[in-house]
C-alpha cells in the first residue's frame, strides 16, 4: 500500500474529526443506452486529514482534484469505499446519525442555492434548533443569538428577512449561523467565499477565524484560492488528482513549497507584489481520473520527473518539522525512507498500484 | 499588500516628473473612445441606471483593465459600447467612437460612432474589427457542431474569397496560434477541457485580425494554472498582432499583472483610472485602496485584514452623492450630497472621481502615496514551450 497520507503532526492532541485513508470512486457512464459502458472515476485516493479543535485546515486544489469529495466524506454525506472517519478518535458508525450531525456541520459554496427562497431567515435558523433541541426552550432568543454570533447586527432586523433581501455575504453568514445552530464542534466549509464579491470575502473569512479562536471550532476550509488559505488556515493540505501531495503549516507551505505541484500552483496564482512575471514550471491540465497516470499522478506534468516517478507512487517524506510531501525528489534527503520503501533501480512496480490502475471498468 | 510593502516599494520625495509614462488615451491614438455612456435596465421611473455617464478611452495596442464587483456595470458597459446589449438594457446616452486603422483607399480616416451606426455598418465592424471573448466558452460555442465547422462558417461568411481548403488551413493555423493542435478542429466543444474551449474562443475572436478585443472575464471559470497560461498567450499575441484589449474582470490582482491601465467601476460609475502600477502602488480612490486590501498577500507576515465594511449598494436604491460614501472611512459631508465626476488629477496621468482630491479637501496619506518610479516592463518575451507552438 502506498502511503499518501500526508499528516502533519500537531502535538499529541486527539483530532476532533479525522479521516483516515479515505478512498472514494464514482461510476460514470461512458456511453448512453441500456448496455452503457461504465468506468470507475477515482475521485479520492487514500486521503487522511486531521481537524484539530481551534484550528483551520485548508484543502487546496484545482477543480476536479477531489477536495469537495473529501469534505463530503468527512461530513458522511458520501460513504467512503475504504477508510474511516473518526470523531474524537472513535470510528463513526456507518449511518449518518443525528448525534454526528450535531457535531459536524457543513457550509456550502453557493448561499443563493443553500437557503430556501420561500422561507425567512428565522425559519432557517429555528428548524435546526427545534430538531436538535438546542435552544433551551427559547427559540426566538436563540435565533437572535445566532445572528449576533455571525455579526448580522442588529439581529432583529435580519430575522424576518427573506434570502433575496440579503446580499451574498449576509446570506453566507445566515448559512454559517444555521450550521452553528446545533452547536457543532466541526465546521466543514466548502468554498464558502468563492461566490461572494471580493470586497466582502474577508469579512466571512474573519468570521470563520473568530469562530475558531472564540469557540475553538475545528474548521475545514476547502478552496482553490491558495492566498486565502494562507490567510485563514493554520495548516494547508494540497490535493492533486484525488491524492494529497503536500501538507504543512500554511506559512511554511506557501513560503517553501516542497512538491512541484504546489510550486506550480503558487507560481500561477495572481500576485501583484511579484516584480517579475513568473515562468510556469509546468503546463497542461490535471489527468483524467478515469485512468490516472501510473506512479505519481503528477509525473506527466512534472518538470523534475524521474524514472521512478512513472513506476511507483511516491512515499510521504517529512521535509521539515510538520511539513510533509509525497514526492520522490525528497526521498534521498529523508533518512530511512529509501530503505523503508526498498527503492532500487530494479524495483518492479508495486503490485497494488498495478492492480488499481488496470482494474477493469 | 501592506502599507509597509507599499511604502517600501516607492521612494518618497521622488519628483513627479519621473513618474510613469502617461497613460495612452486622450489625444494619443485611441482606438475606442467611450464618451458619456449611460445604460438603463428598464424604462421610466423604474429604470435602473446600470452605467452612468462613463468616459473611457482604449489606446491602440494597449490593455485596459476594467475592474469592479458583480453588478458594478462593467460587462454592461462593454456590451453597450459594442451594441451587444440585450433587452431590457437600453442605451440612454453617449457616444462610442471607433477609430479604424483600415479605411477604404482614398478615404480619410473617420471615426465611426457605434451607437449611431446602422446594422450594416455594425456588421462590417463586429468580429472583423472588434471581437469578443466571453466568460463561458461552453455556452458561447455551438454544442452541436465541431470547432472546425464553426471556424468554417465564420471564415466563409467574412472571407468569401477563401476556398474550403484555405479556410481549413487558416483555422488550423489559428488553433496553433493559441497553443492547440489542428486536429482539434474535429472535436466538439464538450470533448475539450475548459481551457481548450476558451483557447478556441480566443482563436475564433482572432480569426479576422481584429483591432480591438473585448475580454469579458475570459479566465474566471478556469483553474489558476490554465488561467495564467491563457493570459500569457493572450498578451504574447497582443505584442505580436498589436490589438488593443478591454479586459473585464473582478480580480484586480490579475489586472495589476496583465493590464497597462486599470479603470475601476463601482455602482455603474467609473471611479478611478490610472496606469496599472500607479493604481496598485498608490491608489487615489478610497474604494480602490479598500479593494487592494481585500487580497491577502502571498508573502510576509500574516495579519488581520478587514476588507471593506458593508456591502455593494443595490442599484435600485443608490445612496445620494458618491455611491461609495456609506462604506468609506474618509467620507465627508459633501460626499453624501454631490456625485463626484471622473476628472484628471493635476500633474499625473490619472483620473479619479473623489471629493477628497478636489478643492480644499485634504486627502489622507494613504491616498497620496507618491507614484512608483519603476513601472513594470512591458510584457517580456515568452521564452517557454509556448513560443515553439506559436506561428
């Protein structure tokens, strides 16, 4: 088994929510009709993430990299093919129970779609309070308090508004308030600001930061915007083609990226402070996940590609404290890893990988 | 984008004469001049003024960035200027002068007012002189015919002198120009990635060698790597083919890298216009200043940033005076009463619509930083793999 579980070691604290070796593939039709040929799309492959109390973990990747699927796997909206979700170190039962929902809540990308247009804000917030009995009898008071917590002031003005009367940022705050209604300990935010206007994005990011600091929430922040991840998150994990390629404290990851893909992402991101136009180290697009490349999935685009990259999936290498990357380039510098994997020029491809790549549709 | 960063990059006390080269535009060989353009959605008292009294000049061969949030009217402005505005949009005033470089032999060059032009005159200009690249390439391309068929139709209509084989060759050349291979002519739009669809849109827009390209959020739906590839290719093509581009986007940080000049729109009005480096290093408008502080930096210390308080205004219910004054930290009593006009700022190539820079008002130090001395060099030659693919 390749070990693409890039997990930074943050002390010895037990993570509030943890995904271990999460793997998920979807079956997609490749033609139409009764006898349509179906193929397996490897959306997420052996991904492990840990969400700590009072910390934001960002998952960064391009569209199709599997970052949203990871959030959905952690929320138990999607069942993994393999791997486990652990709450406080305990495996979560297969069914998505109410007690799990009361601890782990999601915030979706599009606040125009995630709020019901025919209901007032009060309804959106009071339903979870009633269903989960978290209002201590005073639903109206709890609604006002929720609106206050997401900085919609004065709360009384907002409670009786319909979603269409609110701006995008206000809607997203209502969606966050709704998630907070059940007093969760984990918030899974899937691109919470990418639909919002530039000038109000920071407000929502700051709200998430305040919830982390004031209420010790564990937050997963899924985004394609690496600059906002650097701003908000304590830890960033980078996904490429369904796999984790790098994980590190956010400043360390953006200042000294170890994986060639992370380096590519950073060089491509808009950065007006840059004095010279960057030269992209790689071109092209991510591979099809119906038939992912053998070995390292980034090897067809990688500027530093070596023979081994094409044959074997790279091991996870600790490049510095809490900074891990899944890349053969760093294998030599890391003690013991080479022996552990048994890399010699004559190494045949790992049987496990071969089987996975050639699995019939 | 911290203040420290800004002041470190500019040397105080630099004489203004060493500032950046004057912006192309006024009196400097404009190719498209928008004057006093007004656009409403709807009629009568219910009309929403989506674009109000906008003046904008695109210099020949320049890239003019048009930045603004959603609903600020930037797309409406461009669509109205080239008469592609859809109902219920109504152009209620202004003129848009197109100065073509190509005039029939013997005739003096005259400017064509696109707003007054008839269908026949517009037809002669659209696509062949002014081409557009839209955001959603999947919607802009015909889903039921191949890319090749769409090129063929276009060239058969506008270049009737070309035979079938010549049209196919030209289409293949165009695809290669944007970094694709000619065999993609046989593909349907759904068979290509988003980046390739956008590339073929650009190739189609370039097919008739236009003088002006309107780029309406051309890379917003794409991933950052593809976005940079396509923008680099576009700017390389601009250097070789010499077209002017109006680049519309909400991403101001992208414009700072790719545009020569930037105009900022807010609530239907143009609020500031300046060379890209000046606008980024030393904005004069409170809104631009705030917008620049909405992009977290990629380097240096992390610190809490506040963005701009409040939300963009509802165009149906605009505040009186300057539309930005309720969100402005430096608002004065006058800002709530009179609408500031976009006017040149004394001694610089900028224009700004803000009372803080008029009369006896004293602008805060954040808005009076000296112009940067070193401007970004014009697009460096592309020395990577794309050069090999270029024609």
